[in-house]
């Protein structure tokens, strides 16, 4: 009998070994962003820390908007769909 994997909450793609290929694809998309559209690394890290603490993060996706949070957080002009002032 196959063991059922637990549902991942508050996980980014980079934290999920089974999603390594998808996480790599997201990193490649981020690398393709023009520098002026990419958020600085410290801003991205701060945003992702807030995403990790959010109840609406599931399997690397925001359950409010359906985005992969690692990609959304890397884009300078993007905002959190939950609370406008959050990030």
C-alpha cells in the first residue's frame, strides 16, 4: 500500500524535494526577469518570510491568487493579495 504524503502548508517549492523540477523552473523564470523588474534579494527574502508565516500558503502557492509565491515575491512591483500593506 502506498503511503499518503502529508499536505504541505507553509512550504515554498524550494523546501519540497518532490517539486525540485518545478522549483528550478521558477528560479529560471526569476533569472530571466529584467533587473529593473526584479526585487532586491533582501526584499524577496523578507516577502517570502511573510509568505511562510501565512495560513494561505499551500504547496508553494498563494490560495488567494493562485500564484507561486517565489515568483511573485521576486517581482519588484508585485503586492501581497491578502493585505495591501503587507508587502
